[in-house]
C-alpha cells in the first residue's frame, strides 16, 4: 500500500476542476473546427444528397456511441476514457489497443489542424511555415501547463467565438437559401446515380470520413473524468450536451452553406463559410468569420492537446507507456504527457499533408469506436451488477448500432484514401510489437479491478493525510 501511495502521489490530477458545462464546452471545442472546413469535401465525393446520407449515418453513429460512453464514464470515471472502459471489459490487451487507437487519433488530429492553422495564418497575415506550427504547439502546451482549470476556461472563450461565427453565418445565409443550389452537381454514370446521389452509392461510402469531421473527437470528454466535480453526473451530462449542440451546428452548416453558396462550389472550397458569405454579398461578415475561423481551429487544436495528455497520463500510470510520462507537476498537470506527444505531433506536421494526417486520425478513431462500443456490450454481459448511475437508452442495441456503423466508417476511409489506411495499420503494428515485447511485462496492475482498487485506496490514503 505504501508503495502504491508513493507512486500515485507523484501522479495526481487536479480534481473538482470542471462541472458539466465546462465539460460540454470541452466536447464542443474538440470538434468545432470541423464545422469551418473539411466536411464540405464530402460533397465533392458524393454530391449534397450523398453527403447528407453520410452525415445522418455518422450522426447516428456518434449519438449512439456517446450514449454508450455516458454510461461507462459514469460507472468507470477514470482519465483513460475509452482505454479504461476497454480494459475493464477486455483486459490489458483490449485496453491497450483501444488506448493506442485513440492516441493515434488524438496525436495526429492536432498535426492536421496545425497545418490548417498555418494556411489560415498565411491567408490572414501572409506567412506560414514550420515555425508557425512550432509556435502554436509551444504557446498552447504552455497554457495547459498553467493548470487544467485555467486551460478549460480559455477553451470556453475560444470555442464561444467560433460558435458565434457559425450562428452569425447561418443567420446571414438563411434568406439566401435555395433548394436548387443543393443539387447543382451533374449526374455521373456511377451505379445508383441520380440528381440526389450524383456519384451513386459509392460516393456515400467515400464521404463517410468527411461526415465524421463534423463530430470527430467528441468522445474525448470522458478523458476529463478524474478532474470533474462529480464524474458520475457531470461527464454523462457534458458529453451528451456537447453532442446535441454539435448536431445543431452540423445541421446549420450542411444545409445552409451549400444551399446558399451552391453545392458544387462549396464542395471545392477551402473556406466554405467565408466563400458562401462572399457569394451572397456579406463581405464584411465574411472577413470576420475568416478571422474567427482561426479561433475554431485553435479551439480544437488546444482541446485535443488536453485530450492526448490525459490519455498518455493514464496509459503511462498503468505501465503501458514509460511511467515517467505520468508524473505530474505541483499544479497537478502531466507535463511530460503534454510535451512528448506534442513533439511527435509537430514532427508529423512537417509533412505538410493535413489531409493525410486527418485521414489517419479517422482510422484510429473508427477502430477505437468499434472497441468502445464492444466494451459497452461486454460490460453489460459480464458485469450486470456494476453500478451504473446513468444507463444508456436502448442498452446493448444502442451500442451495437455504434459498433456496426463504426466498422462501416472504417471501410470508408479505405475507399477514400488507401494510403492513410495502410500507414495507420503500420502504426498499430509498431504499437502492438512494443506492447508484447515490453510494456505487457511492466504493467502496474495485472487487471482493471486491481488497478482501480489501487487508485481508490491510494487516493483515500492521500486525502486522509
């Protein structure tokens, strides 16, 4: 017990830092950059109708996944999120593979976003390059080093600016909406092609990764569980609240942007909100939204850095990664878990291939979704007695829907970019080799129950001190 106490005393997060509103804001900030750009390229793959179908499918996938995660996060309030749930359901191997999948998503997504940030800075100020990427990593990791409460409040402000830009754009474009503009893409000779599906059903399949960009990373809210005021209540309310709000913003951009600016033009636009405003004669608002679009990118970049740090902290604390990565500072911040993955992310960003980084992040995400949905099913079967302060509506049927759709989405990445799929498989192989060759022999606890019991006992001892 004393050894556990000493070990965990150096690995403590700041508890009670976030209520459900801050957690919901965290969930929105994870995702909000996806409303500004990236999603619209799905229209070029599938036409507006095909992309609308893809969006509905991915919205159902994320909603069912979020409801499943809400139950597991209330029952297992640990900072590992999906890793913690999977370890409880599938043991160390399942936990590690789930954590690895989430880490691939959360390490590569900021690399993609910082490349997009560089392009936005270049459009606004006329300069770009690796030093811009480095500057953003340094500044925002430094803010996280100041403490979780401060970081979450900064995220709320930045996300608020981005949300304002989306709602202002929607209001300005509402009177310019024309249904005919949604269907201005020529019909091809693809199988099943029609005015609604100009690229046929294959287009819907290839558009799935772009539809995911409207919700990607919202599943990261449970990573803040150990810093929540009341995890059993706050995390479910936070993640569900974030998802409902993101469904609303997705509806606004997917319908109004192409409906005002034209599906064909918006499918090729690097800045669809800005271009739609310019086309409809709202140049002044377009300039403001262009600036605030950078806030949206920064919000997601900033918050996903938070997410990967908590995941690396949890994996390191359990012994899957070098244990030194989970040591926290006097401010209860996992400094090394912030800095080391940030260095790898910066190096990945030097490729300049934001689309590739994004596609690889989506592969990691879809694999993790399938494993997390499976974890929900297995926990219901294996541990029916587990205390569940929140229960998923529909139970295992809900998580089964998430499981099936996540596997469909995974194949969609291959349809769009086989290279990204294969590169990500290589990362999984490297990670698996590391686990079986080294970390499986250095775990702090040999089972999830042992790990959680150790954490609970050591926390009680530390609190009583």
